[in-house]
C-alpha cells in the first residue's frame, strides 16, 4: 500500500492524552512522532492545545474530538451548525460557527477566561453556547476571534470588538484590574484580531487599514517603540492591515508575517529572532530570502514554515521539541530543522503547525477536493453550456446542470425572478460562488438573492450533499462512459451514465478528452483496462468524495486499480483516495 500523505506528527511532553494517539511501541516524543491512532486523519482541519496536555481536534464540517489526560477521548458535534474556527486559550477552548455563534469547552475553576455568566459550572464534559453572542435578541454575530492567554477577543460582523477575561490592565477597556466574565466593548470598525496562547497583549486591524495594539509591554513586545503598558488601544504606525498575513504575540515577544511572506519580530532578546531587544517590528535577517506561509509560537519558541516546506525555529528548545539533530539548545536566530521524511522536499503539500505550551502538532492542510475542483471550474469558465441573461445586458456564462441542481430552479425561472431586482454582474458572480463551491462572501447579499428566488436561507444542503443527490438523479445524466468488457471476445461495452460536467471537472484525463470531441457527443470510451466495478466506485467518488467497498467487490483488485487511478485519470493532487484505501486495508 502506498503511504498516505495525510499524516499528523507530534513532538513534546509525553502524557496520557497523547499516549491515546500513538502506537504502544512508540515510547519517545522528543522527535516527530506520528499520531497513528487518529481516525479519519484526512478530515482534520485544525488542532489546538493550550497550557495543558489536552488537545482539541476539528474534523470535517462540525465534528470535534477532545483528548485529555486520565480520561477517554470525547466526541462532540455542534448540531445544525458549520464550524468556522477553533482556538485555545490557557485553559479553555472556543468554537466559532459560520453563522456567528460562539461555543466554549472548559473545565471548572477557570473563571473569567470563559465568556459565560456562570463559568464556575463549566466542565470538559459538555460544549456550552455563549449566550452573549448566541441569543437572538442580542443580534451579535461573531466574524473572527482570538484567544490571548487568559483573555478572549471577538470581532462581530458589524465591526465591534468585544473582550473578556482576566484584566491586569491589558484587557483594553481602559481599566486597571477589574476582570470581566462577560465581554465588554473595546473598539469599533475592527476587521480582525490577533492573539497568542501565552500572550499578555493583543493586536487588531481596522476598516481604515490601520493596526492597533494593547496590553503588557514590559519587554517592548507591542512594537510601538517603548515599554509602557497600554490599558487602551494605541496605533502601531508604519503598518497597514492589508499587508498582514498573521501576527502572534506571547508574554515577551511578537512575530508579524506579511502577505508577501516576510517575517518581522520585536520584543525580548532570544525569542524575537534577534540577539538584541527590538521595540519596533524589524525584519528577521535569516528569513529575508524565504516566504513564510505558516507560523506558530508559544512563550519560548517560534516555528515558521515556508512555501517550500522548510521549517525554521528559534527560541529556547528543550528535549520536548523536534531538535533531535541539535539536542537542548537556545537558538537566538532562526535555524532550519528537519521535517518528517514524508513531507521533506514536497512543497505541493501545504502544512500547518500548532504550538501549545508543551507540544507541537504538524499536519497537512485540510483539502476538500470536490470543492477545489468545482472552484477551478467556476474560475476557468470552460465548457459553459448556458448563460444567465439579466437586466442591463448582463450575461454570465454558467453550467446549466450545476445552477439548476443547486437552486432547484430552471434557468428561465432564475432569470425572471432576478430581473425583478437590480443586481450587478459582480453581485451575481458572488452568488454563483455559493452555487459552485459553497463560498459565502457577503451574507446580506446572499440573503437578498435567496429571497428574490424564493429560497430559504441559510441553505439547508451543502454543496457536497447536493452533488450526492445529483449522482442519484438518473434522469438528468447526459453522458455515457463506455467500459470494455474483457470477458467477451466481441467489441461490447458496458455503460455507466454520468453527468459530463462532473466527469471533466474531477478528471484531467476526461477534460483533455472532451476538448477533442464535439459538443454533440454523448459518449466516450474508457481505455484504462480497469474493471467495471473499480470505475463505478471511482465515478461515485467524483460525486461524493467517498470510497466505499462491500464484500461483493474483489477488494484487492479494486484497491490496486484505484491506487493507479489517481495518476491515470489525472485527479486532484490533494485527492484523499489513498488515505481512504489505507483505512479500508487496515480493517481487513
């Protein structure tokens, strides 16, 4: 079996929660250790860990797994919601959904860190909704958030920034010591907020394209040129919000990554990427020729991944981190570390890295190939077979079967309903992003268009479910794939009915074939020599992103043929077929 690319690695303190995720014979964690017992690793979207041996794993759309010492793993599902992000504070975890609701997972005794009126009743046994944001009458919907040590910051969709937690003069509301269970208003017209698992300050950007900061500054970690504590937000000059990819702060230093991949540091010597204190953000010399795409740090270390899958680290490393080639060292400037062999010299795999206070997680970014492929189709505008003709001579090329299946409306009906409103071409294209790949960039606009089309909002079905329904709709299939029957001496072919647009969207091979045949063609021959059962399974995968075998299949033959199908049919390089086949093989 070919090794799957979906492999999660851990380095750090060995504890009972991590022991649940590795093989029993793997008794060392100072170096990269595969978390081989995580099921459905290809569905992992994010892993977070705070100042404890616990970790929270987000899988798929709305599934969570929580691992803690001295306890069995717990699984949670947030019903009727899609998770947008998860984050970890010092002792708590927060979950943000796409609808703007916030949920908490925390243990007893963490008090003000939990944004609830009764934080003392919290427990790791249950995920609780945060009423301050979830109550309809409050009408507060969160767009983005950050956890900073013992405090939390929430940017609502209307641009208002709220914060709660322990204060000590750094909460940002202008007071000195009064901590807050419930969030208080800090600033307005905010677009994004940045934090850190062990931070004593925070940063945020505004609609005016400005960067602000607030908090403890004894180590000059706020980048404002002095070491004065800031009880209220102050502007960080010489920086524009549009230039910043990521910004993380910890108790004594901060690291800023630009969208160009440049890396800047300020604050405490040895942790800021320099041998000297820096009171303003200064570019780190050793990374000037590198493009950093992912960063994570804690109070003592920083780790940065480049677009070429190089890992650089600096700070105080002990044997709890992946420095087996160096030992226990204090690295004041960025130094290149080894990645696990599976990820070395393979820049096509985009990696993510997460630092808890005592651990590091390294894993590939989650990729939904189904969504990716249809997004490419939308952006390329190839093979369009229809168009939306609207007011003011607006004509937008589309693929008829996709638009009609997603809306359950005929094209003529869509045109009639939308022509009653004055939508621009740009607004129609934003709507089609939802149609083709579930992207929602403007909630208010999408609601308006849904209302014009007499559709209920929010959408009840996801793109993936709609494609699955399309697979079962035999009447709408418009193309035939002809498979040679090798058991027959004559030129006879077995037929598989498909939607032409799905076939060419998911397979580079079929896309090339359709470029060389006429639009009137209703069938194409498959020359792969693969069995009919393997091709049927592959076609269903094109619609559902799932491989399912039964006892009726020649399992060994199907597995071998499907392994070869990735290259032969020119599938998306992020295809999860191999990881699914690995799971099937492990169960045999």
